[in-house]
C-alpha cells in the first residue's frame, strides 16, 4: 500500500510538472506594448468607404488595410502565432462581398443570383470570407474586425470567425468593407507548420478585460491529429474554487481543431445577449482564472494543458 502511494504521488508530480512547463504566457509588459502598438494603433472610427453609386462596390482608404493587418496581428501575436499580411489577391472579391452584404442588409455565404448587386466576384467573396454587418455607432469597439474574435450570437458557438483570425496556416488575408459591413478572405496559406502547442482565447497570460467575451476557446493546430472526445476541463480561480461554464458542441469543417465554452460564471445571459462587459463592476480586475484540459489525444498520445488568464485593465 505504501508503494502504491509513492507511485501515485510520483505520477501526480510528473503531471503537474508537465502542465506547469507550458508557460509561454504574455507578460504585462509585453501586453502593454502589443496593445499600444497594434490594437490601439489599429483603431477605426469609420471606414470612410466611397462608391460611385448603383452597383459599384466602392473603395476604402489604403490606411484601412494597414490597420486591418495590425488588428489581426495583435490577436495572433498574443497567441504566439506567426503574423499575416493583408494583400490584394482577393481584394476585389472581399470588397464585392462586403458591398453585397450591405446592399441586401443580411449575411449569407451563398447569395442568390437575384440578390441586389449580385456578381461572381461577390459570390466568390461571400463563399470564402468571414462576413459581418457592422455598427460603428453602437458597437464601435468591435465593429472593426474584433467582432470576428468576439463571435457573438448563439449560432457562432463554434467560434468559426475567431478560428480564421487565429488560423495556424493563414499567411495572408484580403479585406473588404463598407461603412456598415466587412469581409475577410483568407487568400494565402502557409506551407510549413507552426510550433505552437495550442492557442487560446482569452490567451495565456495578461488579458485586457475589455477583450474578454462570454465565449472562450482552446485550439490545437491542424498539423496534429487531435481527439477531444475523452477530455475533461477544469476551470477555477486562483484559490482553486471551480468556476461554472457550459461546454458547446464541437464542430468540424473550420480551421484548426477547437473546443469552445460559455463562461457563465463571468457573464449573465442578459450580458451576453446585450454584448455587455461588466467585469470591472464585478471585481474581476486582478483576478486569475486557470484553465486545465486533461486527456486530449494528440498524435496518438494523451496530453494535458494548463494556462492562466490574468485579467487586467489597460484603458
């Protein structure tokens, strides 16, 4: 019996050491630099889109493309994912898709040929892009690309747009927008594999409270064979007290293998529906939330992961 006890203790110690070795977290000093140089530097109050009228998809200022690149790269850099470029390879298609969404005031990846201002370019862009109807008056903080990371709405439980933003094999995107819509087309892919063990949202380390949303996710790059079917998730505060959450069903057919859940312990249903963030009022600034994910099959080996979200206030 004594031998079994020591064996169990030895195994447990190895497991904790393994989990603890996966630090790679974003420090507060790193976050401040990235937040200032990438996130705040890519702030957009309006697109300033112009069109000649009729069914002309219009154009957007060149600086919007530069800001789109910075905004996407902020979310990739805090996850240690290689940066991307905004290129013109599918710019025509992305712009036409954004225009079509604005003109018809609804989102679809498969527009009917009877839709207002339908075109082959718009259909191609719609089929291959993340799409959004945006509102800079009421949702200015997320209207420019950040809404794809937030992925609000019950229908986005699998965080498909977020998965594209963080996609391990993405190398370049093309971007199109009007004053009330946007389209993000993944136009170029990496041919090599990245070294990340995982990506997460919120990410490992310091995270600004204003970029924390009700949907959380954990991703392993698609270069690995992954099976989450036997996993166990434990989420707790710094003292070890469990924090309730609701695991969403998994959904394949989108970039990288991902699981997602709703943090019911941080956001009420009303706050989620109204897209409200009351983490400051609830006293979460300075809190640490620990996520532990056990029994994940990766390349036919059982692995476990642990990371910590350190909620901070930068604004």
